[in-house]
């Protein structure tokens, strides 16, 4: 169980309070359709319109009709005026909000003798009711009734056409804020705690008592291991796009997204338990996701990823995670999931079948009940609206401009099929990966996930997978609008610790793509304020996030590792440029929608790149594991294997014989917090130069088969001893029979020496940011390398290239510590200047020093390139020398053998030769 310090919990509460305050401040701005404003270029019709306002009026109207009308009329009543078109759970929540508003207003009127508000109620059958309510403006409504105004807020019919009193707006804004904090923020809190749990123990201060900071009186506000929790929580709760849409434009997206995140939390909670566990987690997760789907139909964007993962979980065998579940077990799990989903939908949809509409009750019972269900489906999926709404940044909108004009080239009845086909093509790759993840066939680096992050492995891949499928739906599906970008934004916002460059770019891109909608809502001031706040937050946490063990530059396609790092810069430049053009350039009259179309085209291009980035991240993290080969390797009866005890007490290392197998038992205390069985397995992998040394030590030819004492080519190869000054190792794995380093004692000595040198952080004093866990994550072979070798390499790296005492180079690439000091010196002082700087060592040192100050990762890559090049150069030189020596011996032997054979031939023949 994770324990947060008092200061950390206090800062967490402060972050949530700030997030709530920001939402409240955004809520002060206009909502969608306020005063029936439809944008600066829209002119209201002179005749009576069919409806008033926007999403705010729609949500208010749903509270009105669900509270006053029977359930059989909810999806039929006056569909022209904001007819209900969301799933049943939204209708139930609207009823609850309407019930609360009506009863609070009625209680206020009774308690304080206020007017009942019935003077504004009219019957819709009255012929003059609609005309009277359309002509009634804000000044004609009561504005001083206190809480009694809430009753008028949901009064049937009379509350239509612009009931926008401040008290009513305050109540509706409060409902969004309440549901956001109860559902979405709580889900974010739970997942953030899980995702940052692996950072525990990364610094030594995480192991100290909670009162250590206060007792010592230092200036550390939050333990280093708990800062990622705060950073990720801050980033996830300050997403500008979600705040602007839910609390500015006005919607309840946070409810469906919160239920979705809770479903991910529960369905992956027991994914990597070592013992056989129940299937409660996936079942509970499927219930929560069904609720999310029944709150907003756009959760279908996440559904394929969820289905693929849960289908894979049906085939996963929990115990030891080695073999897939049997047929009956998998069928039982699949049946349990299917029954759960069916029952959840049945509970929510059954009332609409049980209480048919009076107008069709005279027909057969089966037909009337089915019609109620079919009416909901017709309202949820209105294919007659068109393939997209507004100028959304997806493929169909981009292809609708000239010269493509896709809507004119394809028949309207084929567009839904085309959208379906393209969407299926885009969702198949992430769904296939998630199916294999759920089944347990893929894992980090082709092995089981590391112990500290194994419980996060499935949830991380699910976040990436749901982001990929939702982006696929946003780009290619039918009937998409701008607010759909919030669906992929929710999972991506929680990937900030693993891919900060990608997550922050997507957050800003999503917010920028909503600009045309926010202009219509008059939320431009809130837009820029939220962006400035997010940018300030991002600038503070971006660099620290890249120093975390969970950060993976291979996964983050916009990191400095790849040339794609320039894509965010190009994106930001394009965003700023379009804003400037819109402010200073007036579009021609024949192109009134010039800038919304440009927003759509540019946004679509970058969203396509982000979709590819999600696929790249998933493919990078996953590597197929051949289960059959793994079982064969496990069944060969290796000479030794490791089992980790569950007790957390100091116990001696001991061996016991079980049958013919030596089993080495290590307690958690023996291994230490950083040393896990998975890390031991990675440490066995030989370093590249060790592989070269092993191969170099083997003779290529054997010319001495006829006479073992003659022509021994192996003599030349055996003269060189590897740079690690150790016995040549096997090319594939380190010798399994050697356990001299596996108890962690060698690394403990190395760790203490490196801390004394200032290379590793000890958690007490400022200096190096490199922790033991980070070093072992980048170079697990440090666990077994001799302490003297690592210390000598560290001493050289500290003094290079300026001769000072800087840890920047080691922090950028801890793997440099695994080289020998002599190899490091030759690589950077001889090979690198010769190959890149025409032999000028001073120029090489200046270049490395400059890169260290500007881009340490690039400097580390140059140093590593020089060291590896130097190793290869010397290996080739030795190979040529050995070959020359062996050739000389071979020629000498051949000549001697030829002479001896000729003399023997002459002696046998009894004659004399010229050589005799």
C-alpha cells in the first residue's frame, strides 16, 4: 500500500482545489448559445426559430422533460426542440438534476412564502403557448426569487426560449462541477497513484519515515519519489480542452470519461497477480464501461480497444502467466463478461420497453416494446445528419474541400459504409496488440514486465490503445464533431510521465482545434487564459518528467531521440501563424469559412501524425513472446533458478536441493528494493563489447586436425584477453552457474562508491539527479560488473571533457559506466578526434562540452559512438595481427613440413637430391 507524506497529500488537495477554481472561473464566461448568440457571422432568423441556444439549453431542457413527462415520452417529445438524443443514463442523470432543482425551488417557496412560479407555466396544447414563450425575454422573468428560481428552471414548457437567470445557471454549472469532481477527478486520482507507484524507491528519501523532513529541517517540500504523482495529477486535471468544453461551452463529458477511466482501473487491477485470482476486476470494469457507454454514445470510440483487451483476458492464465487459459475456462470468462454487459444494459433500457408510449400501446405488446428501444437507437445514431458536423479536423471534412469534394463524388448512402470501412482499418492494429496484451503474449522488452511496473503495464497499454482507437474514430468515423477530440485526450493526458513531449503536444493541439467552436461561444478569453496556465505548468514539469524511470524516449516519438522531435515545433508555429492570420487578414467574401477550413486541414494533418504516434508507442513497448519456446526453456531443468521469497526480513542466502535442481532462494531484503528477478535476467545479457570479445576468442579455422602439435591457429586468438579482463563469456547469455553477483553485494559496493563520488544521488544533498534505479534501468549489467571497473569509468567520465567534476555526461547516459576506462579514454581521446575532427583533440573536447550544455543526450551519443568505434577499430587491428601471425606460423610450418617430407622421400628411395 502506498503511503503519501502529509505534505504530498496537502499539495494534492491544493492541486484539486486549484483545478476546481479554474473550472469555476471558466464557468463565469458565456455558455453555448447564451442570448441565442450563434457566432459573429451568423444572423438570427426573422421568423420564430425551431429552437433556442445550444448545448446548455439542451441539457436544461432534458431536465425539464425527464422530470415532468413519463418515461415513455422522453425520446419522443417535441424532437424539433432539443429532443433527447443521448443514452438512457444521461436521461436518468437529467431526471435527478431536474428533481433536485424542482424540489429545492418548491421547498424555498414553501419555507419563505415565495411565489410558486406557476404563473409562467403553460400547456403545450395551448395554441398561443409557443408564440408567447418565444417572445418572452429575460426581463420578463423573475430574477429575485432566490432558490425558488430553480423550480422555474425546469418548469414544463414555460422554461424554454432562454431561461438564463443567474440562479439557474449557477445551479446547472454546479451540477457539472459536482459530477466532475465525484467521477472524473476521483478516477484520475486513482490511476495517477497507480501509474506513479513505480517511482517509489527511486530515491532514498522514499524509504525514510514521513517525519524525517521535519526533523531534519531541510527545504525539501515533497519527497522526490512522490513528485511524479503531483506532476501527473496537475497535468491531467488542468487539460484546457476538457475544462473549456464542460465548464465553458457546457457539457457533461467528465462523467462518461470518468466512468471510462474507472473501468480501466478495475479491469487491469489484478492483471499480473502471481496467484490464481478471480475474474472480478474485468467484470467490474465491464460494468463501469457499460455505464460510460450508456451515458454518452461517443464512448464507442473506446469500445473496440476495451473489447479486444477483455477478450484477451479471457484466455490469460493468471497463475505464473505462462500458459493460456483452457477452452472451458476462457468460455466461462467470456460468458461472464457478456452476461455482465447484457444485464447492465437491460437494467438501464428495460423501463423503456416496460412502459411503451401510449400512442402505440394499442399495437401488439412485442412491437410496442421494441419500438421504444428502436426509437432510442434512432435518436442515438442519426445517419441523416451527414458525415460530419461543422468544420471538424478529421479526414472527411478535409476531403470535402476542393479539389477532393468527397461528398459530391460519393453517393450519400455510400458515405456511412466508407466511413465504417476506413474506421475498421484504422482500429485493427491497436485492437490486435491489445488482444495479445490481454492474453499475456506481449510484454516489455520481450519478457515479463518489471516487477515495479508490471501492475501498470496493462493499464499503460490500454491508455495507448484506447487513445489510438478513439483517434481512428475521430478521423474516419461517421457523424463526428469537434468535441469528439476529448475522447482520446482523456487517456493521453495520463501518459505524461511516460511520453511528456507527445502528451503535452496533443493537449495543446486538441485545445487549438476547438478554437472555431469557442469563438462561437465567446470563450476566447478563457481559451487564452487556460492555455497560458497549462503552458506555465508544462514548462515547469517537462524536464523533470524526462528524468523519471518511467520515461521512455523510445516510446515518446517526439523526444530528442528521433528526427520527429521537430514536429511539435512545426505544429506550434502553424497554430500561432493561423491565429495571427485570422486576426490581421480579412477572408474574401467568396470564402467566408476560410479560416475554419484551414483549422480543419492543419488539425487533421497533425491528428493523423498523433494517431501514428500512438501505434508507434504500442509497437515499441510490445514484443511478441513465443510461449512454446519459453516453456521449453523453463522445462529443460536449468542448473539454477531464482525464486523470490515474500518475507521482508533480513535472512541469509542459502541453497537447498529439490530433486536434481539447485534452487536459490533470495528474500526481498537480500535483493534490495532495486534488484528484482527481472533485473537479474536483464543483467545476464552480455554487453556488445563482451559479445565481440567472446567471438574474438574463438578460433575461426582449425588447420591442426591432422597433427594437434602443428599449425595451432588458436594460439593467436588466445593471446588477447577481453577488455573486461575476465574469462570469455557465452555469446547469448552470461554463465548461469555463476551467482557471485546475484545477491546484490557487488552492486551495493559499487553504489556506495558512486554515491561517494557524487555520481549517484543519495537523496540527501543536491548534485546528481541520477538514482540507482535509473542507472540500473538504463544499464542493468552494472549489477555484475566489478566495482573497480565501474569506479574507474566514473572517474574518467567525471573529468571529461573539461577536467572538472560534472555528472552531466553520466546522467545523460548511465550506460557509459559499463565500459572500461581504457576503452573510454581511447574512444574519446584518440578515435573520436581522428574520425570527426581531423585529429584535433581540443576541438573535439570543445564540441562535446558545447553539446553537454545544450543537449546532453546528443553529447552522450557522440561519446558512445566514439567508444564503440574505438573498440571496433582495435578489434579489427587485433584480428589482422592475429591473422598475420597465424599465417606466418602456417607458412613456416608448411615449409618445414615440405622439407622434412622431401628428405624422407629421398632417404627411402636411396638416391640423392639437390637438397640432400
